[in-house]
C-alpha cells in the first residue's frame, strides 16, 4: 500500500490511471502488464493502484455471476463522459437527423430493423450474405433453410417488439421473444420459449475450450425474474443508473445466465433494443445498426465477457465495449445521412424527376440500380417497409407510371423489375 501511495504523491500515479481508463479503453491486468509504464514502476504495483482507484467508483449490481459472486460496475469518468456525448447526440444532431415519425425517419428505422435482423444472425454464424438476406426479406417468400429462418425470425421479433414497448418486462415476455427468435431452428422444437432444464457450456470454437459455464438450471427462474425487476426499476435520483448502461447490463446478464439451450445471444441483443426503444430521449438510437458493429468486432465482443469473468465479474469491460461501439456507429450514421442526401439529390437529377418520390420509392430505385436483376413484389415491399399492401401497391404503381418499373404477371402474382429507363441508367453507372 505504501508503494501505491507513493505513486500518487510523485505524479506517476496519474499517468498510470490515464493509461488504464481512457476515452476508449478500460485496461485489464493482461493488457496492462504488457504496456510500458513509468520508469521504476512494477506492473503489480500499477495494477494495485488501478484497482484501489476503481474501488472508489465501484457499484455492486443486483445480479450474481454463475459462481454466486456479485456482478460489479465501475463508472469511470471517461465512461461518464462518453455517455454524456451520446446523450447530446454529437454528430447526429449536426447532420440533419429526421424525426422518427418523418417519412425519412420511418425509412431509416426499417433499414435498421433489416440490418439488425441480418447482423444478429451473422454473429451466430449464419453465412448468408447481406444482399441475399435483404432479397429474402424483400421477396416475401418463405425461408428455405435454417439460416434464412433465423434471419426472418430476427426480423419478425423486432416488428413484434414495437407492439410491446409500453409493457413492463416479464419472464413470460422474454420467453415469448425467445420462441419467436428460435422458431423452426432448434433440434427440439419444445425448447423454443422454454428455459433449459440441464447444464450447458460455451466453447471457443477456435481453441476448442470452455470459456463460460452458466449457472445451473435450478436458478434460472429466479435469475430471469431478477432481470425483469432490474429492467422495470423506476429511476431514483439517489441510486441513478444511466438508461443506456441499464440496457447494456440487461444484454450482459442474460448472456451470462444463458437461460436457453440456444438463441441466448440473439435474445440478449433483442433485450437491449427493447430497453433502449422504450426511452423517448433516444429515438435516433433505433436508426443505428448496433449488431452490425458487434459483428465487425466479434472477437472483442466475446473477449469483453471473458475479461469481466477474469476480473471479479466486472461488467465494465462489456459496458465500455458497447458504449464505444455506439459512439462509432453514431459517427458512421451521420456520414451515411450525408451520403443519402447526396444520393437522393443525384437520383432526382439523373432521372429528371419533376415530381417528388417518397423515401421508400427512392430506396427501391437505388436498390434496382445497384442490383439490375432485382425483383420486387407488393408483399415483399410491404414487409420490408412495414406498410400495408395497398400502400405498397401505390408505391410500385407510381414508379411504373414514371417508366421506372415494369410489371409482369406470374403464377404467384405480379412481379416488378427495373424498366428500360432505369436499366439504361444502371448501364451508364456500371463500371468498365
């Protein structure tokens, strides 16, 4: 302890603390011991200082790890600052973000739902490409494989979620969501929407080793109820927890408890989205493609669970990782908004449109330009955008009247494809 106090007095301690807890990092012992430290400071002493400092910001959560230990959270100053930046909206506020009920906003929300359905499946090993998955959702056809079923299930549970945002979370609601997520994908159909009855373990396929041993099945009912109590807990000024941190911890704890035979990760990510979507101050977060960010950093995503487990169940590693992804996706989406405005302006100029198109129609036209053989149907257009069949029919008819789509009758009904005017423009755009 004397060495720790000496570090505080000579200024080296401040350097070490800045190294350990920064804007986008929260160092674990395994990372710290490989970092260069101030001259004469041993890694063990530096780690003791960091732990001593973190204890002063420690919060014990109402959850238990599989071994019965309490789950902990350290609300560091850099983490608080990151949450403040997210609350302010940062680059999104400056990028002309549409309201959630604006036609463009509705379009962005549908886009995010589609991307979430695809990415959450790909995290679990689905190999279907994004183009194939989008075509599946647009087509309105029934899934032909287990992988396609997983994607459509994810899409449908997110649509279903919209009807239950005003309700309190209950174990029954989580089981219902799990049943929708896993329908038609499990070896035993009876496991859909049912807590596991036996032990399971999580393996790292790359190293063929067990990385997580969830709690016994006998504890799952109580753990699920505790999770719901935490989700429904009213805000208390005396014991305030940031709503985004609460949502991330719901994700973390359900994944930690692993209450199902399969589908735990997808259900945990759904639970995060449910918690965030309920918050009126974050309508724009639903535009973001969070699971796509997780997919791109899958190794770090799983490692954050392992870091927490090997540091006295400190969930800060997972929270820090998710908050960092949120900030990155906010910046990325701000850039996307600018590109989308430029694209819409270019489309109108290229098509010499004298009348405006709905954002849904512009999105379809852009898709047809990038995929010249794409086929559209009323059912697929309606499902992709969450609109009625008559509204979908009006969208497609309007594009036909502008000479952008052609229609053909098939045994399954009418199908629409890019017409001559649009195909000509697509050829002009095609690379040499």
